[in-house]
C-alpha cells in the first residue's frame, strides 16, 4: 500500500477494511494503524486497538495464523481510558498519515485534525480500494463457498415454490437453507420479485403472492467469513407465456454474449457497450430497456471496484471478481435478469455461481 507514497502510516477504521487487513470480522469499533515498514523505531507491526470485549477472540484467531501473528500486535484499550488511542498514536510521532476519505465523517476528520495537530492527513481510499481489487487464493476460496451457499438458497426456492406463496416466504426459505448450510448471513436483502414487480430492477421483496404465469426474479447472496456472493436467476412460474419466454431467453443470450467477451485487459465500459449493442440489435421492441450497468466488483463489499458501467475507465485484470448481470425490464409485463459471479482469467473467466439458467 505504501508504494510511491511517503506516508508514515495508514489509519483503518472501516469494518470492511478491517476484515481485509485481519482476515476476520470484529463486531466492535476497531482502530488499526498500519505503519510503514521499519518505522516506529524498528517496531513496524500493525497496531490493532481493540475493545476488551473483543481481545480474547481476536488473539485466538491471530495465534492460529503464524504469518498474521508476526505482523500484528493487539493493543487492548484499558477500561476508563478514553484517550488511550490518542496518547499512543501521538507517541509514534507520525508526520503524514493516510486515511479512508470515502468513509470518515467530516465531524470525525475535524476531531482528528484537532487531536493530531502535527499530522498531515492524506486521502488514501483509492489506494486501499486498488489493493483490494486483485483477490488472493484465500479470498477466492471464501467467495467460492459463499457462491455455493447462494446456489443452495436458490435451489430451496425452486423446490418449495407454489401458487399463493408470497415473495417474503420464498426469501425466508432461501435464507434459512443458506444458514443451515453454513452461511454467516445474507450479503444483501434477498430480492424475490414476481409478476409486474419484476419490472423494477431494485424491487423490494413484498407480500405479493405468486401467480400462475409470473416472471420471477430471484437475486440472492450469502456471506461466508466476511466475503459476499451475488447471483440472479429468472424463471416463469407455471404457464409459460411466449412473450415472457422470449424476453427471458433474450436476457440469457445477452448474458452469454457478455461472458463470451470477458477476459483480462478488457475495458469495463467496452464490455458494457457490446452488451447494450447486442440487445439493440436483437430487439427493437425491448433493446433500450437495459437500464443499469452490466456488473460490479464484489468481495468484502457487495459492490466494490471495478464497475462495469458505460463511464468506467477501469480494465479487467486476472483474479478480479465481478458480476455479469444484464437485464431487461418491461413495465406492465415484468422483467428478467441473469447474473453470475466470476473470476477474471487471462483468456476468460471462471464462474463461481452454478445454478441452472432457465430457457424456454
């Protein structure tokens, strides 16, 4: 993180970045100081200031990882000593510190400037975000597991769905199945959108009952050891209307076209464009109804860099993990979206999500 940068340290407080640094979740507020190597008078370990409630569990996890144990020092915050972090950091005599400018509130930033009046604060969010772009083997393993849990959730919906059930019931069955299989929770609020509701890309799961012939969008994700999955499938419940089938098949074809064009060094905006052009070429009636971006990066956050949008300047690189999720939304009839979570490779991709896609 310190390449080509003359900061003495980085302050980390955002929970997602804490997970990235330590590899596990801490429930209470956590303050991490990452000093430049060989700074702090030869004690260049990562300093983790922790509430006493979290110390024993964190120590146990760190002790199980020799590499982490060599890099991290836990500093318990003594009860009643509200200025312990402040006094400790002042003793380090930092001159320039990077901070999470996309997360820290104006109020907190002003407090820091008053407390640490000898420190120059440098915006560092982009550096942290760039460091998180390329996933490690361990991160990929966690996301692969999370994706398998998402597949389990979707399968549960297909097995239990019947006419008259409502969207919330189906979402609850999926989340229960994922929890039973080992999920730490959902990576976002599960979306089950049926009938005309499916025409809204960000439809809220509701009490809407399932009717015969409905288009049903299921957007589902699980969390596993701090990492997210994200997958969408669309299907028609019961009687198949030819027009709805045509819409869904077109979306599936568009997603396949996108995946066929995925590989390392592809510009995100160009990939988004070729899919838009595909829909416009294939359907004069519906081609303009692709009304959101093609996809996004995913990891600890459900949405993170890179973004596959018309205005993105980012380029896909090996071991990035992104979603590919084109959709078409027709008011009054319904919508369809197909989404997979993939790992970028030199010549293509590896899909982490494996639920069957519904063609009619």
